[in-house]
């Protein structure tokens, strides 16, 4: 009897193992590390939702070779240590061959050391310029390089007749790369940087920073920052009597500009790959309107930040690489397929990775905030 029971237990175990194995072979795991707690959690959640929406589209159409795509996500808590720990778990325990990385460039750069060694495709959405064009083979960007919005923003400065600026930038990898790009682009366009002021992202009172910037008596201000900090600086600038234009990049598209800065955000001019409009119907293109309507249907609200767009494009690009690669279980095969992607029309524009830089976009869009909403940049309306 005991022998029979043992045989039954053994057969049950084998059946379970076979079932698990069959389940595993019917799935393609895609790893993801993202800040889901902490000050960047809202944007992290939006990005994960965007990735999942992109994967759901292919799963609804039958998946890839009959296999469903499954996103395995771990919280990075917005730190490089958290991102590294999450990526290590994804590679060593979950065995993923592709990872959707964070919108925090410092985390992408930290994780790239792991993914390069493991030959795992790593697609991030941070805009800091330094982690592309440095010879990484497995790390790519699914949004606009921060230098693109900077170049476009400087075009706006020139268009508005600005000859000098006071530059305020955050003390971080993101801020440093952006700062350097702004200084270089201004020099190339004969715009003088009359003040160069650095702030810490942990600050909430920017009185000293603002005082130093305004004392330069420059034609205008450029603020290179993100989220709540950018909104607070904007609000406090207005409270200190500054009523003129403020130039920035993608941070101008974040919801904090309205929830924190309020009316102070009017006359903020910026360049970014994406913006989140007040309603889905106000999306800049039919494709954007469609995905926003689906987002509202699924989550009952508009996206918190433009990271939703980044995540959607990120997921779609990963899907295209998996569809085109020779072996979905081989990181090198997936990487080669990703590197060959070109002519992919998505929310951020037309992606082409064949130049080998790691960047797939070559342009950004121009925007402004007027009458309490984001609008397409219009110099005549802005300067009237």
C-alpha cells in the first residue's frame, strides 16, 4: 500500500512538473524594474501600465508563435541599488532575456553593467544622454534622448528672440547631462548663459536658487528639472515676481505643473516627445487618442505622466524585436533584432535603431502652456 501511495505521489509530482514546464514554454517572460514606491511611483506605475497595454495587444492577437507574453515586474524604489537588485533577480532567478528598464537614467546606467555581461536586451526610457553612444551593445532607449528636446528648446529660445539665459538645473546625472547639453546648444546659437545655478532635488524652498538666477538679469530662464521640483520652482518664480517665459523640456508635460504650480505654469515653453492632454480626445494624433481612450477605459483616469507613452512605445518595440528574432530564448538574437528595427511608427515618432547609437528617435516636439492647458507651440500667441 505504501509503495502504491509512493508511486501515486511520484506520478502526481511528475504531472505537476510537466504542467509547470508546459506552462513555462507557453510564455515568454519580459522583465521590468520600475519605481513603484517613493516619490517617482506615479510615473513608474504609468510606465508599467503602458508596457502591459502593448503586450496585451499582441497577446490578444495570439501572442508570438502561440506563446503569451508575461511581464515580471519588481519595484526598484527609485534607487540604483533597488534597480540593480531587481535586475539581478530577473536575470538570475527568472531567467529573462529582455528587460524593460526604468525612466530614471541613473538606474538604467547602473543596470546596463549587468545586462551587458548577461547578454540580455535592456530597453530603458530615461532621457539622460550619457547611457547611449558609449558603446553598449544590449542597452537601448525607447524615447527621445534628452539632447533632442534640448536642441528643440534652444530653437524655441532663438525663435522668441532670446539672447541670454539664467540656467537652473538639478544636481543629478540627468541634470548634469542636460545642463551640459543646454550650455553647448546655447553656445552654438550665440546665447549667453549669464547665470548657472544648481539645486538639489530634495529641496522644497528654492528662494536662494531663484534669487541667484534672477539677479543675472538674463532675457529668460531655463529650468532643467522634473516633476514636483520643476513645478515648485515655477510656482516660486511667479511668487517672486517673475512673470515672463520659462523654458524647460519634458518636465513641462507632467501633471505636477497643474496640480502643484497651477496658474503659475502659464507661459512655460518646452520641448518633449509626448504630452498628456486633459482628455483623450485632445491627443495630438489618432494613435495617441486611441491608446489614451483605452487607458481611461481600463483605469478610469488619464495617465499621471508621459511615462505611460514611454512604456507603451517600450513594450511595442520589445514586441517587434521578439517577433523578428530567430530565437526568443537567446538574448543575442533578440538584441540583433532590436538593433535592426526601423520605420516603427509609435507615439513618440518614427523609431530607427540601425545607426548603432542606442537611440531610436532623431527629433522632439514643441509645446507651451497657455490658458491652463498644454498646447502646440505658437510663437505669435505666446508673444502677443
